[in-house]
């Protein structure tokens, strides 16, 4: 008995593709005291923005949190 194998002639060559995001995403924890954002936190936001990806800031605190969010957006 003779075994036959089927050969496909229109097969594409194997190509490697990698999933990648548009840029690195960053999560920055913003520190504040007495209504003033910490300068180190602001520097971290600036550095994360220069990477080219999405930057997300996280601020926790009391009643002055809305003011802190507005300052951080600038």
C-alpha cells in the first residue's frame, strides 16, 4: 500500500507579528500636602507624558481633592 501526502502549493510563508501598544502607559500616584501638589509628583507626570503613551494620575485625599485634580490637569 502506498501512502500519499497532500501538498499545498499556495501556502503563505510564516510571518511573525507581535502585538504592541501605541506607547507605554503610565500610572502616576500624585502626592499633595496642604493643598499643594508635590513637585516630585509633577515631575513624574511630565516624564510619563514624554514617553508618548497614556498617562493616568491617581490622587487620594479629603475635601480639597477637586482643586488638586484641576492643578494636576495643567
